[in-house]
């Protein structure tokens, strides 16, 4: 019994010794953060100490440990930022180091907050560090945007720059109040940058969400709408099981874009009509296009959409008439010419395949098809190529020209 009691006492002393040692490490680490201008050397030593404490199970669930860890990183960032403002160029001012310090500090703070709100032995919640944490984050709010830009310049677009921009833009209203008052466009630009970074990394869900937030927070212009649609097409390319989800989101973005820009940006109305047709709402789409044509009777895009809807309804004659009406307008876009060319080519092939080659009028029938369909298809394809903006290239147009030329050269 005496031996057992001695062993138990030894274990208790050992356990207390570990806790006290760990506590001493945290105390020593925290000392380096005190004062107005702690030195970088002291803070780096403190970082080593706190990393030891974080590895100790006695302290790995202690709010204070993460609070001190976060404060060390924030102080290191402050020193580096101040040195950068004075023109220094060294490891302390390296954008990657600055970014890591700020983001690591923030993440340590996030780990500290829930631990700081745990009830004590009496069941009471008495936060010790939360107020200081919230103040530190708010004081560094613009630094998250700066760090995002620094990561971009250093070629670290994703996940580094993305995380920094999203962290900035997703802050609670209280933290962004001053930003909104002085430079409100930083928030939609942060979301927009995050969207681009995620898109280029093929993180299409994150990209779509960021672009959505960019337009909802006031980004001026159509780019977030266009890019959000592109991101949802990216989702489909990577997961065919999400086609219906993507279609509905594309439809919603297209509607929002059309509501915001009208026919000034025809891509949104085009996407909206396309989404309606894909949902089987052909009659509604037709009514919507005809309503717009009554308001804008000289708009080639609208007649092109009319041709598209009729084509989907297998009403070829009406489709061809609509496309001819479209290409007879002024300032016809390349896409409208291309779609008209493609429709005349497809109908021409169908007519050709239906010919009775034993008929006495076969030669005239062939020439009629050439004149009515293949010649027009070639004409519109060539006009589509000329209508491309400077520097643009569309391989589909070249393929159309090659296809029609081959048919004409082979059969006539």
C-alpha cells in the first residue's frame, strides 16, 4: 500500500511539473508580446516557445495558448509591415512571410475564441481574451486585403491570396464599417479577386460563390455575372451529376444580369432564354423574345434567339426566316452570323439527304439546295469571321467555312 501511494504521489508531482513547465513556456512567450514595440528577435523566440506549448496536451486546448500564439504572429506582421513602409527589403518584409504571419495569427485567434467561451467549473462563461481578439482583428482589417495583393504579386493566387481576400470580405459588419465608409468598393473587389483565384485553380464552387458575393456587394459592371456563369459551367465540366443545379444557378444569374443591364449586355438575355429552353419553357421563352422584339425591332440578337427557339422546336422554316431577319439588321454580331450559318448548313444537309437522285429534275434540285442553303451558310460564315473583334478567334467559324466549302466542291 505504501508503495502504491508513493507511486501515485510521484505521478501527481510529475503531472504538476509538466503543467507548470508548459505554463512557464506560455508565460515566457507572452512576455515578448508586451510593450509598444517588441523586437522581431524576441517574437521569433516567443514563437518557438509557444509552438512547444501547442504540442503539449496539457495546453493544446487552452484559449490562452492560442491567444498568445495569435498575438505573436500579429506582432511579427506589424514589425514587418512597418519595416516595409520604411523601404526595407528583407525576410521580415517578404510578402509571403507577412501573409503567413497575418493569416496564421488570425487562425490562431479563431481557435482561441470558442475555447474562451467554454463554461468554467461552476458553469459560468467568462471570456478573458475574446474582446482583445476582436479588436486585433478589426485593427488589421485592411491588412487582409493588402496581404491578398501581396500573395498575388508573389504568384500565390490559390489558396493563399484567395483565403486572404475572402477573410477580408467575409468579416462581420462591425469590422467592415469603416471600410464601407471610406472605400466601399474594396469589398466587392476582394470577392472578385477571390473568385478569379479560385476559378483559375478550378475550384468552381468557391469561384461561383465569390463572384456572386462580388455582384451582390456592389461590383460595378457585368464581369462578376459573366464569371459566375462561367464558374457554373465549370462545375458541370467537373461533375455531370450537378447539371440541373448548375442550370438553375445560371438561369438565376442570367436573370439578375438582365435585370441589371437589360440588352446593353445581350449575353444575359441570351443565357436566360437558353436556360428557359433547356427547362422546356419554350413557349415562355418565345413570348419573352417576341415581347422584346416589339420594343427593339432592329435588334439582331433577338431575331437570333427567335431562330434558336424555333430550331429547338423543330420548326426549321420559321427558324430560317428568323435567322435571315437577324442577319439583315445592322451591326450583326459574329455569334448571330455563326448560328445562322450553322442552321442553314444543317437544314441544307437534311434537304440533300432527302433528294431523289433518280428524279429527272435532280440537277435543278441540287442547284436549288446549293443556292438556298449552302451558299447562304457560306456567306454568313464568312461574315461571322469578318465580324469578330480585333484579336478574337473562333475555330467553329473556320470549321463551318471548311465544311461548306467541302460540300460545294464535292457535290457541285
